[in-house]
C-alpha cells in the first residue's frame, strides 16, 4: 500500500499541469478496477510529458528567424562588418565573388572582387568567399568581425557544428576555425537588401575580368551607386 501511495505522491504536481483527474487513493479502497484506472492515468501523464518534451525539442531545432533588418547597418565599435556575395554566370561555368569590410562609421576599409572559371556549386563558391573575406580581415588585424551574407544555407552550415559533406565541409571548417581565432567574431544571414554593396561589386566583376582589391579607399563607382 505504501508503494502504491508513493506513485500518487510522485505524480501529484504533474497531474494538475497535464489536466488529468486521478482518483483519490487515500479515500478509495484499493481494488483491481481502481488500480487499473490509476495505471491508465499514469500512462496518459507519461505520454503527455513525452509529447511536451518532443515539441520542445522541435522548437529548439528550428532555424533562427531571418534578420529583421531592411538595409545595411554599421557595427558597434570596435567591430568591423564583412559583407560578401557571389554569383555564377555563363551557364554555371564562371563565378563572381566579392566582399567589403566597413567600420562602425560605415567607412570602407577593404573591398575586393574577382571572377574565374569553375564547375563548383554556388554553395561552395559562397563558402570560399566567406573564408577569403575573413582571412583578409585577420591578415589586416582589423579586430572582431561580424560577417553578413544572404547565402542562407552556407551561413547555416557555418553556425552548425556537425560534419558536412566533403565538397564543402573542409571550407566550412576553415571558416569556423578563423572565426574562433578572432574572438568576438560571428556570421549571420541577412536579406539581399542589407547586402547591396557586395552585390554591386559582383555585378561590376561580371563586366570587368580579373581580380581587383582596394584597401583604404572606395571605388568611385561604388560610392556613386547609392548603396551605402
């Protein structure tokens, strides 16, 4: 009988949360039918608890919501902000990559763009571009980096600590290691409207073959494009 009452004590607080009405063991004689009712209620309580745990797991596993920004915002001092973009043209054989680094005043510290022939997927190209951009920031010793990209899948891979596929996994791991090597650095997804300057660099790269970089200055055509 004591063991039976022990069961009722353990579920006393949980039954009110679950909305399950259990029979009063202290006023009801212990019979087969009453005991059977108790066990059915107890199993219902356990099932509801498991369901709540499962729903909590699903909620925790959902990807973060997209950024609520609608246009580019400068970082707080002493952070710098790196925006990158990429595109594949000429029926998937030519890639264009670009990026620019700005400080808390919105001043362009470094910008770059290039194009080359490749058969890589756009995700691999975007990952490579992230790695190149943060490497530039680290080499210039500019401080903690806030990276922004409108490549949602690639950003998700960087922020996910699990192993990824071989074709992109090595590059993603490099990006993760570079982020760790610069304390305070991170990467997040932003919509295209917050990445317009990097996108403008990509468009310029399409019309100008080669590799270009600017440090300490901003290309005049970018300044006049009204993307800042």
